[in-house]
């Protein structure tokens, strides 16, 4: 992943082959608790007197009204990069921290610095990725595990979905963000890199009674696909716009001017030519990148596909003509050189209402 190597899956005494290990990791997150190392996510610290106006101009989304209280999940710009943001946490000073995908860190940093040139903003951007460890603890028992290691109130009333808090976790100063990529109640926990392995060990030990399991990238990709969470650069490319990707909600066109606002206003009024949709298949599993056919003609491509245990069938994301982007539309996907039937789905394949994220 970019400059880093990340675990694809973990072998244990109960499994030796990838398929079995991934399913065990998947079950742990869906039914108990799982822990994944996300330290490789890019982290850019933005400091300076005009940091807020800078970020307002650079991003489509809005910041929360309470300083330090919200983590905003990020935007699909024409460059195809996400950002998760927070601001004004005393432990890191007066700053904004922009999170990027592992592979897009350098690009996002260059993009930010390019826009700063000649802007008049008094802002400095520092890459702090190597200085911060991060893990994502997720699953129905995640709260029970974390409660053993912190005095921070974790009930939904005190710590709602998308909120941020500073607290001690296993004796280490940490930033807790109640967010996640896998569709279960969870916390992303950021701490100084020096405390990383200690934090991991303590969480695994605290979760032992709940059947916690470390999980890798392959289980994460299956879990996120069931929720139809997009991976920037996998399900999108540099030409993707948020309306065709079904993510028009990221563009807050009623806010003050920002880079790309005029283009987004125009795109909002134009009928989309293509759409990113979900699909399901019985008895077949296409490869990522497989051709999509409509009425026997090449019409799009699969971006991600996996077998979903909770659905008992293959699920995936694909680009199709906008005319086929409707619930139940029939398409075909090439599998092993032959077209196989598939059906478009416009909802998440797991917990479409998002209730489990907010438990």
C-alpha cells in the first residue's frame, strides 16, 4: 500500500489458508471484536492562524460547529482523494489534521502545498504520519474492550457516532474518533508511535475474553464492501465526480466559495452519463476489473467484488450507464470469459440504515 507493507491476513493455530483466515477475521468483526493496524493512513498536520479559512476553501464539506467535537468523513474531489478532519485539539495545538489513504499521502500533501503558494494563507503543512500509530477497534463488543482501558465515557449519549475525544488509553495519550470503515460500532485510536505496540498488546489482551481477533486488509475490504464504502483510487479514478459516484452529499454548495465549487454546481445540474452502483450475483464471483455488459454490449467495469457471507452470494461495485443505475436492473458481468447475470442494488448489502455504526 503506497510505501508500506500491510498484513493481508493473519495465520493462527485454527487456520492456515487465506480463505479460512479471512472468514474467521470477518466473523470476529461482525460478531465480536476485531483490531486492525491503520497507522499507515496519511496524517497531515495543518497549523497557522488562517488554517480554518484555508481548509474551508480547499474542501467541499462543512466542519462541525463545536471545535474538536466532530470528525468529518471526506470528500471525493476530482483528484479522487478523501480527507477526514478535526480541529483545535489542545494536545496537538491549534491545528487541523487531514487524514489520507495510505497510497495518496504524497499526492494530497503536494496538492495542499500547491494551493498554498501565493494564497496569502499563513499555514504550514507537516507530514506526521510516522509519528502517530493508529488502530481501528470494531465490532459489537468493541465498547466492552475499550472500556477496560480508558476512563472516557463511551456510551452513545456521551460519545456519539462521528465524534472525537482526547483521553488516556492503556496509559497512553490518545485521540479517539468514533468512525470506521467496516460497518460496526468502533473507534479509531491515534497515539504517539512510541506507544503503538503497547496499545496494540493491551487492546488484544483486554479483548481476549470477548474473542477479539486481529484482521487484515482482505477482511477489511470485504467488510467495507458489504457497506458499499468506496475506496478512493480503487472504485474511483481521477475523472470521478461525486454525483456519479453516489456521493453528492459531500458537496456543500451552499457554503462559502471553495475550489471546484463552480464545476460541482454545473455537474449537479447535468444528467450523469455513468453511475457507480452495487450489484449481486448468484453462483459466480467476478474478478476486480471484469467487464460489465448491458444488452450484450460492453458498458462498464467491476471495481470491487467479493463473496459476502451475510448475503450468501457475491456482491460488488461497478460502473454502469446511468440508465442501468436503478434497483433490480439486470446487467451481465464477464466471469471466466463468459457473461453471467447480475442484478443492480442501490442499497448497502449489510445494515443499510447504519444502525450498527451508531449503537
